[in-house]
C-alpha cells in the first residue's frame, strides 16, 4: 500500500552503520494485507459464477487468436467487441504464455485486481487527508456500509459482491479510477507546477499526458466506470485548482486529449460507438429497484459530507457526489438505465467522507462520538445482514448467514466438446458458463456490439423454436445446420430429441450432454 513510516531512534552499535532508520509498516499496510489475504481466500473458496463465464470466454478467444479473436460466445467474427479491452488482451497474452485456461486466468485475476483496488484506495485517501487511519476506515466503510438487502452487481464493492466480481474488468477499472483521482488531486493542488513554465512553451507536461493515458485506459477497460472516473477527476480539478491561467488550462486540455487519443487508437473496437448503444439498457433497469434496501447504510456518511460542504462548497467529494447523482438521475429519467452502473461509485464520497471524519485525532466532540457509534452499529448491521457470509465459511457459521451463489461447474461437459463447436442449451447456468471453456453458443447470452442485436434476437428465437416441445425433427435439423450445432446441453426438465445421442450427464444437476448432427 503506502510506504511504511520511517522513524529515527537513538543509534547504537551496528544500527548506527545503517543510519538509524527503522522501517515500520503503516496501519493500512497491516490492515490492507490482512484484508487482501482474507478476501482472496474468500474469493477462491466460492466457484466462479455469473459473468465469469463471459470473461473466461473472452480469454479463451484471445488465447486462440490474440490479434483477430472471434466473437466471445458465438461462431462469428469478433471485430468491434468491447470485451476485447487492454485488460482482456493482457489476460489473453498471459494465457498464451502460461498455457492456463480462461477460467484459470480469471480465477487468478481476482487477487491481482484486489491489490490494484486497495493500493488505489490508499493513494486516494492520502490525497484527501494525511490521517494514517483514514485509509483503514475507508476500506471498512467501502465494504460494509451498503444496505441490508444484498446488492450483487459488477462494480459493487461490498464484501458479498466482491466474492463474485473481483476478477471482473470493472474491479480493475475502479482500482485504476482511484489511482487516477489520487494523481489528479495531487496535481490540482500542486501550485509549484504552475510556475514551471518557460518562455518556450509548456514544460513538465509528461505527468499530465500520463494521467490522461490512465483515464483513457479506464475508458477502454470499462466504459461506464470511466464515466464516474471522469466525473471524479473533474470534481478534483474544479475543487482543488486555484487560479486558472492559460498554461493550466492547456495542461488539463492535454490530459483530456491524451485520454481521447489513447481510447481512439485502440484497434480492437471503437469505444465511442458505444455511446448511442441502448441494447443493454433494459437489463439495467433492475439497478434502480429497491435502492433504499441496497444502499441506505451508506447515507450514514451524509453528516460527514455535509460538514465538508460547510467548510467548502468546492470540496471534491461534495462535487463528486453531486455529479454522480445527476448522472444516475439522468439514467432514470431518460431510460438509459446503464448509467445506473455508477451507483456503486456514487457511494464513495459518502463512505470516504465518513472515514476521514472518524480518523480525526482525539479528543472528539459529542457529535463525532455519536457519529462513530452510529457508524459502528451500521457496519455491524451491514455485516450481519448481508456481508458476513462472504468471509465466514458455512462450516464455521454459527448463525446461518446467507452465502455467495454456488453455481455448478461444467468441466464434465467441456471435456467432450471441442473448442469452437456449437452448443444449444436450455439451462440458465450453462448458457452463462459453457462458452468459458471454449465452445460457442448458437445464441449468445449477452448483447455485444460485434453482433447486431436483431441478429442475436433472431438466434434466440431459433433456439427457442428448437427447444420447443412441439418442434419436429425437420425443424430441429434446419436450425442445427444453420448454426452448425454439434451438441445439446439440456436440463432434466427438457425431453431429449430422438436424434440426440447421450454422451455424459451431471450427477449434481441432472443435466445431459448429447451429440447431434
């Protein structure tokens, strides 16, 4: 995390030869390492689920063809797919060099992403305050103060949600966003850089270019997180910058230009073409449901944020919260519900303002003591109602906490299906997971800019027709030939077509793998 504290002691003997400096870890280094270890173990003990199959499929396609990958889940070209981000390409290159499968690479990505996130949190908080316990408290509020109903979504940083999404690109992008905010805040308040301008033009511009490149990478890795990242960066520039000069305007303009240039030059897809894509808005409407149950504990930070506003209406956390709320509200009013994906980061100003306030040195006034007591009760409530099952194994659970989802695995079926062979399945788990082993689906589970949404919906309609109890063998054969279907992966509630030959079955789920064609 941060560099440990260096203290001086009276030098004696051999210690004098080393200058008397003794390294001591900071509170956050100790707490952060323990949190990283516990959360990594908690993440590893739970089978990968949900969107992990999609990300494993992306790694598999890049492992097979790094420069020209196929569509992540279908036997189609993959040009233009936003899943092929710099993060995914790095994973694909690692898979090619190491020989690991897509699932294994995704599994290993969790602790790495958590490290990026925790170091970013530390740097971000240190820009807000020098108080040594503030990053520790920020990690606690960030992971515990959500709500008393489970909020499980990519980009949400509660303990429970982390057990499923640590390996996702969104977690990596959020970690980079914290780093970007920290660097932006440090530059915005460093007035010495203003005076470092020579008669030959702008000098010392490299740092601004690098910062812009970082924002550009966030945009490519997870575009919706980049919206929150840009709002946070703007909040720090507007809140911390004092005295606007042409040189300063030019430097921040260079930062923005570098971000756009990096994003524009990425060869795998055009990130700016996603701005008008509403194909995923409908599925994100759920983000706006039961907001109180999912997030109300975070609003314990409102008094702390209000105190910051009282001190300065230009406080970066205050501006960040206001801007995020405006974007979330726009998503609801306009019907572009995808903007609700920044709801998790909208809580950051509340959670971190509270952490900074409670890290103040003692003695405390009555108001701060009351705030601390209420926060402790809220953290315990959030832990016991939602988050505890993430880190307390069922074997050690004396209460019966709600546990993370435990999806079935499909190794038993994947060993028979060759890479790129097409599967039709009627199972919810299978349709999200099987492509992560290398096979293709006749109809992809998720929208993707590389495939026209009308074509994906047509494929889904054909798959439903194939699986319909009233379908004839002739109709099924036509669909199988159209999409080169070789395999059926069916739940036990679905009758097996007469032309299918059973190859394997799962003792856990009762699903059957059968060959056709």
